[in-house]
């Protein structure tokens, strides 16, 4: 365990996630009395549970962003057409 100036820090280097090399956890003062093993086990469990979103969620977010941009472009074109019709 690494001791900071005001914090105790747990470093997890085996998170089993391709995206992260290591994860740092800052231990709350009220839990600093727990054993290092307990804190390290809990930190490893949390690090393993945190992973990148599944590819389907990423694709869904991209499609939603593309739809929003197309909708905004269509709205802008409609407003421009309405203004041109009003001005003659």
C-alpha cells in the first residue's frame, strides 16, 4: 500500500482490462483501518468489474449522434426554405 500525504492509496495493476494499465483507489479515511488485504481484494474486484462498454452500446451511441446531426441539418434546411419563401 502506498501512503499519501492525506490519503491511503491502493494501486491495482492486474485489472484484466485491455484499456487500463493500472488503477489507483483512494481509501476513505473511515476505512483506512481495514487490513491491506481486504482493501486490495475489494479494489481488485471493483477494477475487474469496471470495463469498457460493449461494442453494441458504442455503435448505438454513434447512430444516435448521427441521427441528431441529420435531424439538426434537416431542421436548418427547413428554416432556410421557410425564410426564403417569406422573403420572396
